[in-house]
């Protein structure tokens, strides 16, 4: 954006590493391709073309979809990218997650890590973006997050399919003694129409894989897509309706023992005194061992079965040292307030905000204070991992969003080389950012040292899971606007303070790297929105609270979507302008945003009178490259407020699977509404107060509204899908509640102020 | 003790206080029923005992006298249960972790009410949590399953 020149951006934080002075990584390293990890594990008769495609002599076609499947449908969409170019139908292929490998690095996850809004296409922004893609390759993180998997895979995986197909055709041409141009492919076979001869892919796979890859790759035009752009049957659906053992928690190995953990209820605290004698004597208990990881201290319980381990964990009597952070939610809130009073980093600065406010008449000023709590991820499948350490080699089975990090941190913890570790990534019973962390894997790896070579499955209780998360941080914000004569805002000043997600993740995942520069995630969703206001300043301040915080579906945008869009609604009301109309005017420079707002307003028939006791609110957030507007309709009922209907319009640039995209938008909105309605993690005596679904619940089926979704493809760049429905959900609901009750609720969860049916 | 699960008989050596869920998962090897909360608050562990839906995470195995049916036992050799079929057709699952419990609750609902109303669905399914928010599709799949069952498919 225009103001970016004002911002000192020689240093800033990207995803998980600090980069000073632009892109300082070796060109040579970037150009050097990673080895194909599939070569090491080929079965008899199998040939591999690249890290994404294996074909057997029996024509079994295997596609590697190397991203975490946590419900978002990514294994299906990635497989379709390859299948489309390989010219095979989806039911013709086997899809695997594949091994942990740097070959599967995610470049797109970091691409938007620079201090630029998605729509900023200045030369500087583009240069940094491509530079960060290089950094992504340099770090070679195989990660699933940032709603980046389709964007990262779109070219790579289509090319993988196309290259393999071209090589298969070349091999077939040689074998048949015909010109490659005369060959066609269909469903796993290569045909020579003129002679009627055909060969399966499998018949020429070995010969094809030995050939040099083509210098030029031709991808299909969109008009020729048979699979992409259309809803597909998910490859994982049958397993998921039949109860198949596909999750980490379902792993069963011969001679396996079971376990659980009891980690310090105060983060980072060590045990001062511990009496294990009662627990050790309980039936079924094999051994109790101390644990120490990058995530803190505790005990691992090894037993004959999970239940015995759970019972023994309860019986451990331990005292823990005092925490290094404030003891209570009230004290934490004081630290945030103090931080908000300091200068912070200005991440957007249009016009001259100070001057604009200096002579503002009182009646033209709108002011508001907002606050959101810590939140747990509460995936349905509690944290777990299975590990086996034999002959100096470690095998680890778990659902995780970052296999190369699991490998690296387990190697450090156990004290063996990374090449002695095999990570088996399973399907995940929910991720939402929780499984970017590796604590569950570290615990299992350490406990595997204590079982004499037997495999151990370590399952956390729900209570342990709820109380040892990397939480969405609490945040507070101070907001000011000056209205012009026409009621439109002429100046806004937004400040928010929150513990730093990046600093938290570095401490746990990259303890050797110190944070440099501001944490952009504190202002994501506020500084990068497509509104033009002549004087527009957004500042973020990292508050020093070391309770573990991490990536929670949509990260900073989950906070700032609520702050920014709640405040925009307040401005509209104060300026006596319709909130849809105000947004359209402020977004005039961003046609994609305007079209989203117009679409969602049309779907909801915004502006038409509603019966008494019903009201609506709107919110819009651009996050992870997708432009999303949501309208929530609420009704006053004798039992409380009921969320009746939600309309969502989302511009994702290119929609690769409309069925999965719609499901993700609804899913993310429900995730956001659940949190907005009733979720909070609070602290007393340095410990999390909530423990299970009775005090940290989520939306139930009887509370679930009807959804209507429209997917737009107006913007020229592809956006993400998994997280983008979350940010506008909370503010649209809060704005609807204001419209219904006249109560402006600026603190989440809303259940502290209003009752829900 | 002896336990009948999905039509098969198992002799197990378990603490009678052990929840049925852990006997199924760790001792018998039926991993279809899932551990979610341990306090009957999420429904992921739902199985049937003599056709009645129960939360197996909170039912001591020593108190189980009837036949247990899990997600792994509702289909037939010939194919899926109509509820599973409807789930497949409606593409309900996302992460899928809660779905075994959801399906078992839905099967029990349809055994009781052939053509459930929205209110019936709300009542029967309210104890089954889904963090992916698949509720709209669960609702439509239950209605589709009711139609499949009535048609005898």
C-alpha cells in the first residue's frame, strides 16, 4: 500500500524465521533440487518420476499429497492436481501422505509473510514475496498452514503430473516406434489411434522414469480441466464413515504398550516435589518417567493400557514451581493494558493521523476498547503419538502439520540423527493449527526410550489437551475514528496488544533463533484490509506474557477481524450510514472486495425489512488471499438469542473444488461462531481453569444456523480456503446482536453479556 | 469377563471399572469408537448396547451385560448401513474423528423414529460434538438415510 515506504521494514518476522536486510539466502542452495524421497522406498516394479508420482508395473498409480489432512480435504485436492495432468480419474489412483522430506517444502506458507497487504502488487511487495518463497525453500519446511497448500501445490503438483505424463508418452513412443505427437492418454493408458495399439502407464513406467525429464512442461488450459474446478468425491470419505483406523490414536503395533502424560499445570514450571509411589503401585502401571522438552516439564506414565495410565496420572502428587508469567487472567490483562500504552510497531500509516485527530470536535470522534480471550484449539482427537525406538532408529506415528519439524525436534530430544527417524503421518482428528506443534511427538519419543524397544502409544486426556495447548493469544485493542461532515471516517487509529505468536513458536520450535522485529500476526486482519481512509494507522505491540501461544485457525485475523469489523460497524452507526453502503464506499479502490460485499448483501436481501425480533450484522475480512463477507441473522427467542442464518460470499480467485471450499467456509464460520459465543481460556494460580467440553464447549447441532454460500473468482490471484471463513464470523454476529439489542459487545465471548438459545 | 462385540465373543481380562471404550480400543482392538472427552460430553465414543446408544467412555465395562455394536458392526458383508451410505453420498465428514459417534447416534435415532423432524434430530444429536462444523450435512444425511431406509435400500 502507499504508506509502506514509511515503515521500517529492513527487519520483520516471517512465519518462523527472522530475515534481516531482505533475502540473504544462497542462490546456489535455492537452485539445487532436493532428492526425490520416493526413490529410497520403491516397491518391486515401481518407478517414480518425481516426489509426487509413483507408478507400478501393474499400473498402480500412487500420488503423494504431502500435506496434513485434518479435515480440510487437501489430500483430495492435491491428488486431483496431479491426476488432472496425468489424465487419470481420481478413483484410479492411490493417495498417500508420503515420508517427511524437505522435497515437500511449502513455499507459499511464507510468501505472505512480508509487511504487505495481499492486494499490494508494488515492485517491493512482489520482490519480497518471491524472496520469501526462496526462504521457504531454504528452510525447507514441510508444513501445512497459512491456508497455503493449494497455492503452494497448484503449479508444483500439476507440473508433476504433466511431466510424468510426457515421460510416459515419450517411453511409449519409443516402444511402439511411433511419434509422441500421435499418442493420446486416457485413464492410465497410452493409445496410438492410427494402429489401435495401446500400453498401460505401468507397462512403460520403468523405461519412462529412466528418461530425462522434458525441458518444457505443458499444462492444460483451464477450459480443458476435467477434474479441477468441479466438486470431487473425497478420497477419505469411505474410511471416515466406516470407522477405519486412520488416525494417530488408532495406531496398533505388535507388543505395544500404552501411556499418557502429566505435564506441569503451570507452563514451563519444574516439579519441586513429586510423590510417584502411589501411582507406581497402581495395577497395570509399568513405569513412570520424568519428561523434559521444549514445552516444559512433567511425567510420562507407561502402562498396559490407556485407562491404567490415565488413572495413574491422576494419582501423581506433585508440586510445581512458580510460573514466570502473571498468575491470573486479571493480572495478564494488566500486562496487556500496559503494553497497549507503549509505542509499538506501526504497520500501516496513511496520511497524518495525529494531525487529523488534533483538531477533531468531540462529537465527531468514535472511540472503543475491544478485548478477546485466550482460546484452546480443542481438536476432537486429543493429542497423541506412537513411537518405537529400536537399534538406534526411531519410528514415530502421529497426525501432525509439520513432519520435518517432528523429525528435527525428536532427533534433538532423543539424541539421534535425523536420518534415523521415520515419521509416519496419519490423518488428523482436527488440526486448526494445534498440530503445528510437536509436543505430543516429543513426549512419545522420549517415552519410547524407556520401553526396551516396545512401541508405545501415548494418548493425552482431554484435560491434559485443554490445559497444555499453544493457545490463541488474548488481545486488547484501542480504536479511534474521526468522522467527516458526511459521516464517513476521515481518520482511524487502531492499536492492539497481544502476546506474540511468532515469539512463542520460536521458543518451542526453533529455540536457537531469537525473534527480530515486529510480529505481523498481531496486526494481521487490521492493517491489511482493503479500505481507503485518508488517515489510517494500525499499530501492534507484543505483550510479554509467556503462556504458550500459537496458530489458531486464521491466527491474527481471528482477533483483528473482530476488532476491525466491530469498529467499522460502530463508525457506520455513528456516521448514520448503512454498514454495507459504508464498506462499499471505503472499498471502491478494490473491486473484488466491493463485489463480495454486494454479493453477500444481495444473497441476504440486505436492506429489506425484517420481522420484529430479528436482526442482521455484516463483516468482511481479507485473509490468506481470500476476500470474505459474512452476514449473520439472529432472532430473539424466549430461550435466548438464536443464530438463524449465515450468508457467506468468498472470492478465492480460482476455485479448485467448490464442494470442499463451501464445506471449509461453513466449517470455519462455525469455528469462529463457537468461539465468539462461548469460548474462553482463563487462568488462576498460573493454571488454565477450563478442562473439558463442559466448560469449553462449541456450537452444537441444535444451535447451528442455515448457511448459504457463494464462491466468487474475480481476483487474479488464488486465495486460501481453510481459515478464511473464521475472521468475519465473530464480528458479523456481534454486529447482528447490536442491531437486535442495541448492546455493543466489545469483549468476547459474547455469552458474558448475552444469552444464546 | 466375556463381551459380545459386533456379533463376536471376546474374553477379556479387565478392571470392571475400566470404561467400555478402553476395553474396546485397547483390549479388543476395536478402534472405530473414538476417545474425545472421557466424560460423556462429546459423543465420539458412542456405541450401542442392545441397540441403545451409550457413551462408552463413561460406562464401566463391568456393567455391560448386553451385546455391543460399534461403527465396525453396523454394515453388512454386502455393503454399508443406509446411514453410512447417506453419509457417503452427502460427503459429510471433514476430519472424520467424530463421525463414528455421529453415525451411531443417527442409526439409533432412525431405529426409533423412521422419519425424524428437525427437532428430533436436534434432540438425538445434541450430545455429539463436531469441531469441523459438519452439522448442516449431518442433518441432510439423516434425512437422506431415512428415505433410503424407508425405501428398503
